[in-house]
C-alpha cells in the first residue's frame, strides 16, 4: 500500500513540529550573532582614544581600522549570501563564526596598527557569512504569518547592536574590570567568548537549509562586486586625506565605476546571476534598499562622531560614553517589533518617511549640544533617533525579504546587509570628512605657537592628538589648558555641523520616500514567491544537507 505522506525534504522548516517549537529560541541565537557583528563596528569607536594612545595611530590609521572591516564586509556580502544559498546557510554561519573568532584573537593581541587592520579584515570576511545566514534562517523557520514580526525583531537588534556596542566596550575598558585599565584588546576578546557560545548553540539547534535548485555560483559576478565596492569605499575614505583629485583616489573611483558597471552588465546577461537584477524592478525592493542605505549612512556616521564627542569634549570615560547612549538602544528595541504592524496599518512608505522625520529632528537637537549642555538634551536627541530608526529599518528590511523567493533568501539578506554596510561606510567617511574639515578650520593657530612642528601638525589634524599633547607636562599650564579648550570647542562645532548635514540628508530622504512610496507602496503585499507554494510554504533541503 503506497503512502501519500510527503517526503521530509518537501516539508517547509516552519511546518516541522520540532523546528516550529523552537523558532523563537532560534531567533534569539540569530539576533545574538547579528548584534555581535554590528557591535564590531560601533563598539570599536569607543576604543579609538585608547588605540590612538597605545599604538600612536594617526587619524588616517583610525579611519582604516574602523572601515577596513566595513569594506571587506560589504564587498563580500553578496558572494557570501550566494555561497550560503548554494552550500547551506548553517554551514556558512558556522564558517563565518570561526573566521570572526580567529580575527578577534589576532586583534586581541595585536601590537601594531597594521596587525589590527589585518584582524579587522579577517573579521569582516567572517561577518559577511554570518549576517545573511541569520536572516535566511529566520525566513525559513518562521511561517509567513509571523515572518514580518520576526524580521522586525531582527532589524531592531541590528540597530540596537550599534547602540549597545559602545556600552559593552566601555564597560570592558574601565579600570575596575578584570583587564588592565583602557586595554582596548578587551573589545576583541569579548568577541572570542561570544563566538564560542553562539557556535555551540548554532551547531546543536540551528536547522539546515539551502537553495533546493542548487543554482550554480557566479564567480565573475563575485569578483566584480568585491573589487567594485572595495575600490568605491577606498576612494571615499582616502579622498579627505589624499585629496579628491589625487591619482590614488581618482584611480579608485575609476576602478569602482568600471567594476560595478561591469557587474551590472554581467548580471543582466548571466544565466545564473548572483544578484538577479529583476529584483530591482519591484518598487518595494528598490525603496527598501535605498532606505536602509541612507538610514545607516546617517546613523553610522553619528556613532563614529558621538563617541569621540562624549570622550574628547565632555570628558566621559569609555563606560560613561557607552551608558550615555543607552536611551537609543532601549527605544530601538521597544519600537522595532511594533513597526511591522504600523507598516501594515498606515503603509510602509508613510511609516518610513515619518521615521526619517524623527531622525532629522534628533539631529536637529544635536546641533545645539555642546560641552556644557544638560544630558537631558542629549537623551532627547537619542530618543528621537531611536524612534526614527526603529520604525524605518524593520519595514525596509521586510520589504526586501518579501520580494525575494525563499530559495534566494541568502541573496536577499545579503543585499539588505550590503546596503547597510555601504551606507554605514559612506556615512563614516562623508560625515567624518565634514567634521575633520570644520575642526581644522576651527583650531586657533595662536594656540599652537611654540609647539614642535610634528605636534602642531598632529593637533591640527585630530582633537585626540591635541588633547594628548595638552597633557604633556613640559607645556606651561596656561598654554596646555588653552590648547585643550580650543580643540574641544573646535570639535564641538565640527560635531554640530556634521550632524546638521546628516539631519538635512534625513529630511530630504524622508520626503523622497513619501513621494516615491505613493507609487510603490506594495511592501506589505508581496507576490507569491518562486520556490514557495501558493499557501506560503517553501521547499528546503533535507536535514542531511548543510
């Protein structure tokens, strides 16, 4: 007698009782992996003063330490997402965690700027495999009715990770902790412990899934995307330092144009493209990608400048700087899970447009903050930013994933993450260059009279260097105090100006989202996906596949 029971390989993960029962636990594991990856960007910002003092790093060195991670991360995300779809998302997640842990070990004991940058590059490769795998697994284990809520929680922790990073690293850099005071290596060592915990949990409880069609990889597309994104971010990062018309920067932009242009042409013609360009014909997909790009453009630039402002201008300790950003993290975690229902009720474009309005208001508050401002004014700005990001990122992420078939969830997640990292790297470079230009113009030359040429150049370039020079006991007390106060005032003005520019960007993007969204506001109404049954189910690999 023949059986009509479906083969286990044809049963969607979320319909398997053992997977359905632990779906929220799996969401927690995926969110912990995500927070670790995002914290690696924002958390290290708190350690910048300690790294500068310990390794004698220049402003350019610090920029590369922060952005080398983002360059590799963004450049490899599409390739890593496609590899995860092809060979198994669980395996991709495990491999990414191992690489992330190895890079963290190297960073923990690095004693030169170059070795720190190498560690960050290795961590970036690992993060590129971790991040898309987490969202792909979430999409596979949650039924369609709960998927948007789960994605909203995931997106909320993505934003909260950026705010929690300074708190955790600030705690590790205190002088009452088990490590030496201000030992920046603790920021890397924390990742090693977290990776071990997450890797064990993933190995035991995470299910296996992959693209059941076993679509061939796209190696040429992978190379073009990595080269193009890396060259673009190189040009943006080095532009303020080497000059926008320098040979190196212009070469970077030319290579980026050629590589990314070639990537688009190749993807349009390839039989099995890494990034099917038809995804961008869907207004929800394109709008969601744009919203995430500009949302993290302003937020990552904010985190990069905020931690320096709190420590250099307001004289906060690393821990105080981390605690000071808590209102942003708390509001993000509370608001993000509710954003999916808001988007369904009011329309995603209206919610995202309003989110950018809140972000613009928050930056408006920060244009009025200085060394003597009451902390309540800072907290108000953080709350406004938290509300704005909380109701913006989750609907945008949901719109991208809703338009991508489940058998390409890794690619959809990689697009979501690539736009996040590209936007973040752009924000750090652009807002950082604005702040640097205003700071250099704002430093009073009379304060530098009598300093050695090398010290004068360093003080003009960086507020951290100026404050470090002002602590030199060989300087007269009056001159040292004047240099310190002048540098702090100059950086405070630079901070206000850069965030004012960020507020203008947020306001313009919010208006564009509202206007464009009237024609493309189908984010909550995805079509039936290829690779997904009409009832919302999808076919996944059997447990024997990885």
